[in-house]
């Protein structure tokens, strides 16, 4: 039996109220992501006009990007409702790679800084 023949079975197990609630939640997340993206674009366009420090702008971008990444992974990729071990299985490799990236970038920065001082 193919999946096309089981459409009535799938439709029977989901109510219209569940669908309405799910669509409302998806739109809410969409508007949150749109607002964060709008804030990032606005900040990127006007940070010099507003005389903001570059360090503040940079950290604001990093924080807002992490918030957006959380919403995308948690809601659109459905990891919010998974088991804790599965979440860890997905997250730990990325955490390890980010730590490795930070170490490599800092090591490279030290090397470049030292090589420029020798010239």
C-alpha cells in the first residue's frame, strides 16, 4: 500500500483545530524572525549615524543571530520537541566545531600579529 492510499488515515488523526494552532505558531515565529532580521538590517545601515561603538554592533549581531538560529532549529526543524539525548547528539558536534574554530582563529590571529611585529 503506497502513502497516497493512506491519505485518509493521516487526515483522520489530525483535527482542524490542531492545524489552526500550528499555523498560528508558525506565523508567530515568522514575525519574530522578521523583526530580528529587520533590527539587524536597520542596525547595519544606521550604526554609524547613531554613533554606536563597533564592538556593541558586533556583539548585537552575534546575539541576534544566535537567537534566530535557536528559533529556526527549535521550531522549523522541530528539535524543541525531541528527546534530550537526540538534541545533544545534534548539538555537541557543532559546539565542538565552534570551540575548535575559536581556537584556530585565535591561534592564527596571534601568528599574524607576531609576524607583522617582526617586519
